[in-house]
C-alpha cells in the first residue's frame, strides 16, 4: 500500500473541496491560529512516517490529551476506574453538565470534560508531578522530546474556565473528586494546552494500533486487552455527540480536540493524525474528519 500517495490524494481532494468551519473561540487564544493550516501524518507499525502539508507544525492538542491521561490512569487503577466514570456515549456536547446530576456525579465516559476531569483527578492522586509525568509519558511513546506546553493557551483557558470549574465542584459534591479543585484544573488545562505536530501525535498513538506495544518506547504501554478497550472508547465516545457519525463515515477509533486535531488508529496497520483548525458545531475539525473519511474510502478498509 502506497500510503504517501494515498494521503497526498486525500490532502489535495480536501483542499479542492475546501469545507469550512470556525476556529474555537471559547478559549480566546485558540483564535490566534492561521485557520488555513492543514496536515496529515500516517505512521505504520514499522515506524515509517508519511506526511503531507503542515504535518510538522505543532498545534494545541486539547482533548486528544485525554487519551494519554486515560492510558496512564487505566494502567494504574485497572477496572476499578469504571466505578468513577462510565463507558457509554453521552449523546451530549463535550462540555455539557446536565447529565451529571441525573447520573449522580458519574460522568458518562472519560472523554467528555466531566469524565476527563475525574481522570485527571485520579492521575493527581497517583503521580507526584502530574504535568511533568504526562509530558514524559507522551515524549516516551512518541520516541522524542516533542511536548511543549503553550502557557498562553493554558492561561487563556484558565481565565475562561467557569464551566469546567463548575463541573469539578459538582463532581466534588458527589464525592467523585479527591484532590484540590484548583490544582487538578491546573493539571487539566496544562495537558490540554500541550502542543504537538501531526507526526508526533501519530507516533504517540502507535501503541493503540499495535496491541498496546510502542515501537517508539520499545515496551508494552498497556496490555492488549486495555488497548482494545481504549480503542472501543474512542470509537464510541471520541467525537462526543458526533461519535456515531464518525464511526459511520470513517470507521476508525479516534479522538478529536478543539485545536482542530484528530488522532485515529487502524489496528494492526497504522496510526494517523490530521490537523486543521476550523471546527463544525460539534467541536470536530471539518477538514480532518473529511480527510479521514476519504482515506478509509480510498483504502477500502476500516474497522468494519
Ligand atoms: O476543556 C475544554 O473545553 C478543552 N480544554 C478541551 C475540549 C476539547 O478539545 C473538545 N474536543 N473536541
């Protein structure tokens, strides 16, 4: 399979069609990005990298970091984790608070903001220097020192954090939050403000395409069974209230972020990251989703 040729075709077709959306504005600093950027990086299981467009430009990974934090926490707490956070699609926007009350402080899944805050809280209970350890972990599984925190993005989110702060207090009221709220939020904003390029991100997801083993870290990151479960969560919940549509159109486990990135895996074949900042109303990158749809059509395979 000539992956380079296929991603170049995809890239050109998306640019020809030029679907448009809007960059995220609720984190004001995210507006200061050139909306026309677009890149694709695919990494196969031998570590070969195929890239096109702005695939080496670092961008704000935002919610994609929730896959990295979930991996760290799942590895430590194993199935006990699921008493604190559920594994069902929410059918609601990523920042919705409504379901939390009906469901007594147990978030629907680890990728909506409420669930990710529980994961970051659990991480803070076990790791002494959480931000450093998240960065070290991502650097290790991508095989290079690639992670930087954009402090302007972090502070911009912190200064507009009413919803996430409310959610953390709500979780605390239901006794599903153990640590100091401000400290956990600081860690959460830091991991969301991490910057990586498509190529670094695709490498950091490679273990999920490879039964839990990272060829970049040269070790098993999680067991094969944990890798399957993380992939199942990405397939069912990785795109919030658009997860069904992503599974329908693309058919790969993946995770989006409001910086415009999407990382996805084709188990036993490759990991891929696509980035373009303009989003649809559900908070998912218009060009990135289109590119992945064209990719699985051209390859004639997906999970299904
Ligand atoms: O908590 C937030 O709202 C952001 N730091 C992350 C949200 C996000 O990336 C949702 N993804 N599409």
